[in-house]
C-alpha cells in the first residue's frame, strides 16, 4: 500500500476524444474545499485538454461519502460518470458492511489512484511532551487520560489513532466529532490534546506555534514538513494510515474508455506544474492503471476491514 507508482507507459497523445458531445462527469463524494475536491479540480483543466472533452465536477456530499458513491454505482456504466473519493471509500465496506447501498467490490472498478498523503499527529502546546517517546511515556503513566479527536467514528483520523494505540501499546481516549473542522477547532482550544490531520491544514498551525507536530505516517519524510519524523523511523511500524485519493467507475464500464481516462490522468499528474502544486500541499502523485488500481482497491478494503474489526469500531 505504500508503493507510489507513476504510470510508466501512457497511451500516446493526443488522446482520442471519448464523447465530445458529452462532458465527463466527476462526482466528488464530499463538499467543496476538501482534499478530494481540491485534487479533482487541480487536474480538471489538464485532463480536459488531453481528452479533448469537457470535464465537470459535481459535489455530492453526505452519509460518509455514500451519497456520491451510490450515485455512481447505480449510474450508467459508460465510463462517462466517475467517482472521486478518498480513503473513506476504502474504509466504508468494513465499517458499514451490508448496510451500504452498494457492494464496493462488486459494483466498482478502479480507474486511477491519483495521490496519497501522510497524516500528521498534532498535539496542543499544553501537553508535557514534544516527541513520540515523550507521548508514549506520558500515555503509559496516565492510561486513558490522554485523548484524541477525530472526524468521526470509523474515519481515517479515528483509525489512525486506533493503529497508534495498537502499535505503541498505549491507552488513548477517542473523542469523535462530526467532521474534521470542529475537531481541529477543539484541538486549537485545548478541549482535546491530540489529533491526526492532514499536512495542508495542520502545517500552518504548527508553523504559527499553535500546535505541535509529533510524527508523520508514511515510509519516508514529507517535503512539506521535512523536520517531522515518521512513525517508521521512530520504530512504530504499522501506523500505516496515509490518505489516498482515487477515481472509480461502475464495474461494467468499457475497459477501453477507462484506460484512456486513466492514461490522461497519469499524463496530467506527471506535468511539472501539477506535481509541484500537489507536493506543496503535501501530496505524492501516483497515477496508476485501472488494473493496478483495482488490485490496490481490493487490498486496501480488506486491510481496513481488519483494522476496523480489531479495534471494534462501529459507525455513528
């Protein structure tokens, strides 16, 4: 899951127009302004030019991304309506099971994994530690008294905390919020002491001295926060909670159509300006093929189901 691979052999350009009389529709399963929406909109102009086709973005937020996911799963499988989502799409099958209005493995196929990004463990300045050894020592001396916020039960920020508890052998108290924004606000206010968050939102508070950065997930340090160590280098292998952003299509979509779209995204992600912009926000570009992404999708769904089951997590 940590292998980041740029598409090595894209289809030759120019790409044949797929359906010039129709726009390629990307349904973002979240509200505007979040990570999925930002990545999607950064890529739209480049992909539209490569395909010779208009690309429109439609935000359909709600019910932990299942509103937008269901719309794509039950849509026409012609490759002209795709889902853009983050790791929530990969976590939901293990969290909701048969309560989902679709079957993720049966109803979807991967188009391209666009990018990944580590999450950073943030702490309020009042905590009596500045690094991971200090956190572990404090948590073990005060079991259950150190709390961490999240964007909700079963969210990626919640499961990152569960992985830390399992790997480090510490007892932390989870405080779920309805979304990451109120969790960040309460961390800034000191109502919670810890939070796993994105680099793009956390870095500004760290640089201003409003929060401490303890450690990052991922196999290597991130250029956006190069001074912050990874859990791996601190000896806490297994806190593997990076966020991933991908494109998905109904499983019966024409493979040749998805291959062209995937190749266009791979080409767009390799453009220096796009790569630089995403790196500035803390993202690593990927851009793999539909078959690679589908294999990756299935492995990640299985892996998150194991994490959810081991932690005994239930949805709100």
